């Protein structure tokens, strides 16, 4: 079977003309400019509507940050606090195990150095190591705590590798 095709020109049908390369570039530049203008407009609108700046008079202080009558955090170095107090509070493992006794011996050694040979003023605390260290309920933590990502995030600390 042979197919014969004939070009029929109708006066109502407009034949598309080829775009020149310069016209394509113009159209692309116009498209990019419109895109950039839309993005800038969206950013400006977001900045205007999501403005988090507040005047000091209208700022709401969270309940936890309001001034209290509680004592404030002592920002002196722990070594200075311990030496002025004359005793050291050490966080360690539970009593009775060989490991716990080893950790307590390390606490005694540190107390002897820090307090000038006096290791009698040593208090060993066995629970809630990291919160106690953060709140300065203990001065020194000597324990077999593993270094994990979960502990870094949950306890908000960075354990040195010693």
C-alpha cells in the first residue's frame, strides 16, 4: 500500500514560524526574571508576616525565665568552689562492686590532690550523675558512662575521651 499525501493550504490556519535563537534567549530571560520577582515577593511577604521582633513592653517572658528568689548559678570554676568549701562531692557507681570501689579510690585520690592531702572530706553520690553534675550537686563524676549520641543529645553534654 502506497500512501499519497498532499499539502492543503487553508487561509484560516496560521503556520508557525521558527523562533530565532535570540528570541528563545529573550523568552528564557523573561521567564527567569519573573521567577526571581515571584521568589523575592514571597520572601518579603514572609518576612513581614512572620516578623518575630517584639517591643520590650509586649514581649512575653516564659515562666521558666522569670526572676525568682532562688539562688543564682555560681559561675566560679569548680576547683575554686571545692577548695573554698573544703570538701568534694563525687558522683560514682553503686557501692559494693569492685568497679565502684575503684571509682571511689579515684575520687579519694582527686580529693587528696585538690584539698592538699585531706581526703577525709569526700562525699560520694550514687544517683542521677549527669543532672547532678549539671546542677552542681556533685563536683566530680567518675563513672563508667559510655559515650553515645543519645546521651549527648538527651543530657546536652560533650564527654571528653579520657
